[in-house]
């Protein structure tokens, strides 16, 4: 069996749960500077994880999940993702995400400090990514 078929150990952790712990063949994520793909035998790495989608390949099948900001490490065929939140599409509360999107869009119509604007944009991005992944 090739190392790609064998895979690597993937752990995805959030503050409130161990979201995923299993063998994966590949992981694709947005680092904030572009998409990155992790394959078996990857060189040691530490990278940012941006709000968006994690694509996980297992048994030659891809599945996707929402991920909020965090970071990732790769060492000795163990990939650890530490994120603020992670959800499977079926776990995403569409009404809550839609409400968060609408609330952020309303807030953008008002004068805000730079910090408030950045916070609102992060909230809007999170809501829009949740909705996109829910309907993918």
C-alpha cells in the first residue's frame, strides 16, 4: 500500500471538542495566503488556517467541513488543526448563520471604528462561509 493510500493521522480540535481524529489521505485548507494541501510524508510545517473550508480525503472520498480561524501543525505524519470552531455541513444551523450574516451587514451600514469594522467583517465571513458549505 502506498503512503498516500495509507495516509496520515489527522486531528481537528476546537476549544469545546475533538472534532475529528482519524486517518486521512489528504487535507486541503485556506492558509489566508492561498490554499494548501497536506499529503502523507509532508515536511514539518506550522501554518495559519483561515475561515473557510477544510477538505478531507479518506478512502478516496472527499468530505468537507467549516472551519473558523486557527492554526495547523504537521510533524511525523501527524497533522493537528487547532480551530475556534469546526462543523460538518449537517451541523451548521442555517437560520443562525443567516441571522449572523444579516446582523453583520446591518452593522456595516453604520459608522464603526477600525477594530469594530474588522470584527464585523470576520463575523460576516464566518456566516457566509457556513452558508456556502451548508449548501455545497
